[in-house]
């Protein structure tokens, strides 16, 4: 059997913070997660479920207490790993946070995007190429000479993403990167994320609490109290309506509507629908059946 090509391969990760008395407070409990190169994985979970801590472990911002974490074939828990090795591994996994203002450092957009490559010691000619390509990748070329302070929230987040792209990571973790944006800004950023994944082949780990964003992923991982509760394709995960609701999570509106019509009214409807056009088709078939139009 052909082995999978993983950018991230975590096995039995454990991590605890310390409480005010210095006692361990377990946050990640024996989590195993393998992410294939080029995939798009959404991570869901209520506040305190451990999803942001997991992101920091995968980005090597935090060090696991135990377990195994392999990034692009390199075991990160080895004793002989140098600081330079860790630095190189961190470059493979970029990270975009909630507030773009925390990642913007320059007064001109193109200078901000160049900041990361400059710190990597990339030659100026190569930096120019990377900046231009990153701007093009997020559809922000026309704003190259603008001040970030003049941009909308969605545009700022796209510039923050461009700054990560310019460093050429293999994977980008988006830690609730649309949480502070209005619907238009969210749409801009999600279109950018999806395009980077499909057209550029960048592996995406999207931590979100928006169900309509998670639907766009290839795979959905649901965390609860520091453990993985569900891990499957969106259609299968969101069909587990009662299990998701039991841990304080919602499901896409279409899925919820179909579930309620089936549960409360007894209608014979599929339980794994995610999109409005699917619901229209299913309801149309049900209407024909109930009205006797269907032979």
C-alpha cells in the first residue's frame, strides 16, 4: 500500500498549561492527527476545546509534553535538534492569526510583505519576485503602494496572508483568521484561502467556528476537551447533528433544517445535505412524493 505524503504527522500529543498553583492543566490529551500535503483541513471546537493550542504545537510555538510530532518527515521531539533546525521547520508551517493588525509591521503594503523574506536573508531580486507573486496570489497587486491603515479588515487580512506566502511555507494555519471580519471580509479571505489551496497546492489548516467555512474543506476535525471527537469529510461530520449539538457546536443551516424536518415532522429527508441547492432538490422530490406526482 502506498504511504501517505504527510506535511504534519502527530501521534499521541499531550500538552498542559500550569494553573496559578503550578499544577498541570491538561489541554491537549493524546491527540493524533496526520495532514496530507495539499489538503484542506478545518478544525472546529468550542472555546477551550484546545484547537488554538494544537495550532501552536503544530507550528512549534509550543513544545508538547509528550508524544511524537513529525513535520515534513522530520521528528521535532529529537534531542539532537538544533535551534536552526527548529527555525527551518517553523518556516514550513506559516500562521495567520485573528487580528491582522498584529501581523502588519510596515507603513507600505509591499514593504510589509517583504519583511519576512528580508529577515530570512533572501536576496533583494528574489524578494521583489516573491512580493509581486504574493500580492497577485491574494488579488491585492493594485494596493502595493497603499498604507495598510487605509485598508478594510478583509484587505488587511489578505495582506497578512501575503506576508506568509512570501516566505514560501508548505502549510498555512489560519487560527480563526476571519473571526474579526464582517461577512464581506470573511468572503474575501475564504476565497483567497481556497484559491491558495486549489491553485497553489498550499496545505491549509483552518481553525474556525463558522460552519459555512468548514464545509469548504476536504476534511473536518472536531475537538472537544482537548481530544478529537470527529474526523471525517464534512458531509459525514455534519450528519452527526446530535453529537455536535451535545458539545455546544452548530451545523450548517441547511443541515440543521433537514435534520429538524426529519426529527420533528417525520419527513423522509437525507441527513447529510450541506448546500442550499441540495436542499431544494430534496424538498422538491419530497413535495412530488407527498402530492402524488411521483409515480
